[in-house]
C-alpha cells in the first residue's frame, strides 16, 4: 500500500508510529494532525503537520525546538543522535569538521543558547536537499545569532518543518525531480553576473546576453518548436498546439531574467523555468495541447540600468516609448547603443513589430516567488494573487531653517527633519488602517547635517501602494494633505515631485479561478493575497486577461537579496500547479 494510503487508513496509534522520527521526539504533532485525515496528498500532510505546530502553545513550540540536538554538539560527538539527525549532519559534512570549524561551531552553539535559550535549528540538507556546506552553515549561524528572539523562534520552527519535509520525502521515496532541475538551472544561470561577488544581471550586458543564450539552449533541449531572441532581447520559446504553427491560439506565460544588484536566484527566473519544465514533459511524452504555449523570458523588468520601466514587456504590448532609445545609463551609454552592442537592432521599428495581437492569445499567466513573508509565515507553499498593487512614488524635500541647536527654543524651531518624521508616522498609521494598503519612506537625508544644527532641509521619498486605484488615490490624497498641514503648522515649505504612477492590475476572475483549482487539486489550502511588488503581468494586464501564482520564499520571504531561496519541494508544486492549469484549460 502507498505510504499516504497507509497513513489515511491507520489507527491514530499506527499513524503516529508511521510518522515516528519525522519531528524530533515530538509524537504529539502527529497525534493532533491525525484528526485532519484523509490527506489528499503528501503536500497536504506537510501543511497539516505545520499547522499543528503553528497553533500550539509557545511552551510546546519551545519544547519542540529544544528536542533537537545542537549542530556538531556533544550528542553528535557521543553518538547519541537519532538516526535521522545523524544522517542529516553527516550529509552536511558536520562529522568531518576541521578542528577550527568544530571549535567555531561550539563557540556559536554556546553564544546562541545564551542569547535565545534553545538550540540553533537549521535544515542542514538545505533547499536543494543535498546538504549545505560547512561554510554556509557557519555563515547562517552567525547571521541568525543577531536576530530578534521572537523572529528566531519562528525561523527555528520553519527550519524544523523543512527537516520534517525532507524526512517525509525519504520515508515515501519521493524525489522532487522537476523541482531539483529548476533549482539547478537557477544555480547555473547565477554564474553569469556583472559582479564577480554577487549576482547582478542588468540589461544588455555580457552577462545578460550569456543568460539569454543559455535559456535558449535549454528551451531547445526541452523541445520547444521555435526559440529566438527578439528585437528587445526577450527570449521567446513556442511549443505549438495540435493545430500547428499557423492556427489556433496560444497561452502566453513567462517572467523576467534580469536582476537587481546583489540579487537572489529566483526572482523572475522561476517563472520561466516552470513552463519550460512542463513543455519538456509534454515533448518527452509526444503530446500536444489544443493551444500553443509561448514562454517569454522578459529581458528587463527591474529598471536597473536605464530609466525605462518594463521596457521588455512594454514592447510585447505595443507600449514601448521610442524616446527611451536615447536615454543613457550611468556611463552615458544610450539604450540604443547598448542594444546594438548586445547584438540587438536598437531600432524602434523592429521593437514596435513585437506587439502581440490579443486575438491570438488566451491570456497571460505568471509564476513568481512571493518576495514577501506571508506564505512563509503561514507555512504554505503556494498562494493565489488577487491583484498587483497600484502605486505612486514621489521624491520630496521639506525646507525649514537651519539654526543653532543650543540657542533656539523648542517652540521657535523650523525643523525640516521633524516635519518629515511626523509625515512618516502619519503615513505608517494611515496605511495600516486599511487592509492591503502600504506606505513607505525609504530614503531620508538631511543635507549638510550637523550634530548641533537644527535641520533646515530634509529630502525624502514616498512609495504608496494599494490593491485598487481608488484605495491608492485616497492614501495619496491624505498623505499629501497631511504634508501640507504639517508644513503650514510648523512654518515649513515643501516640494514634491512625482516619479512613478502605476495602476493596479486585478487578476482576471476566470484565470484566478484556474489557479485556485490547480492549488486545490494538489490538496493545498487556498490563500489569496495581493502582490505589493510590480511584475510583467501588470503590463500584460493592459493587453490580455492575467493572473499570477506565488511561490513561498525561504528565509522569511526575503527577495532582492542573495538570501532569496525556494525549496525544491515548493518548486515541484509550482510546476504541478502550472501543469494542472494547462491540462484543464478548455478552448
């Protein structure tokens, strides 16, 4: 009998026995999870086990953490670890530490226990499942030693769930092969970088071109019928439907392959790899769908090198601005010249010809790492995007009077920084009062500031976002009105310069429902959430119905950062969800 069938049919006692060792010395987790049976999938079981822990008391959670041994600690030296822990620490090379590494780990163990009162927990087999290096383990140890105790307790629990996930996979003989391939592709692409130390891949650089060439080679290996690089540098792969190349509609999908500076490996690129793997499986099975699949690796989304937002996806919807070609990067190179240097025509006519005819397409779907903490905090691998937030951005300056900090009475000051500080607090409170609305002052500067001078000027930025244009505009109006009121009351003046205005892109109801059906078919609970970040889908929204699927990010959901991570198991579920969507798409 299949392991999951055994679990569903077992008595509670046998259910607990079958899961013995999944969570270290903590049978109470399996006992409580048994009530949630039957489980439709192994993924559903993993979510149910994690939910038990999340709903447990703090004392029970701490007991679970303390049930785990220290890494390369006394129990390991004495041979007193469970078989599962011994296997995991061995795969990470912790049984082969140099004397210096062993001493460092003992020092870190002592410091960590003194700070938090529980052992450091890390799934040492890592997101790929093969084992972290000792250097990676020590670096993670040192980083997390600086965390807030509450955040660190939550991170320990998430690491315990990852350990349990790997142990369950071993019990079931499960290998998330497609997730492993996706992870390996991401690692391979990350070798191409503008920066020798960190992943940076900006538009039309040699690294950017090398990534495009590698993607095209992999697409051909996957069995795409047509693979090319278009006039703006997008990588396009087409897998024809049963009607062939000249008839029938296509489903458009994909994401971007450029990065921010000091980036992670999965932002954007995850959404290219997922449909590539599905096409590979279709090709290997000799199967065609009633519609074609067109996968676009958008060449630019991050706007890191040139001041031109979404230039790649803008070209696809026919909204590329010819004036962008004359814009320059920090070195004074025009966009047109950079394109030509990268082997692209740099011609507006060629770019305008890229516009897709919406009559030939069913819609646009995008898979993307969440870039936030929500799914990670809920122990959920996938989430349904309801809308991509609309936003307004400004740069501003408040002007007061620089005067002596010791001789100017508090009631006679015209403090520009204090005025902006008041605005920051109002922005925070006003945004927090409405669901799915956010406001941020991300840049703050007092030019020529001095410790003994009242700030006469203060520069700042404003980033205001909401799931609907109405909510965004209401926040915008209130913040600007408050800025005016603050400055009048404090005897200050201000300037405010708009730098970006983007409309919200709500998911198309039918396509959102298709993603929901795919996630449900995997046995996972539905969680709907907005996207606070911008995506190519918000540009395609102007031409086609669109909807997005989010994939949980590790390390608290951090993104635009080298710590960005996705497990092979979550990647496998993303591929399965995309596969379900296209297999159940009737045209």
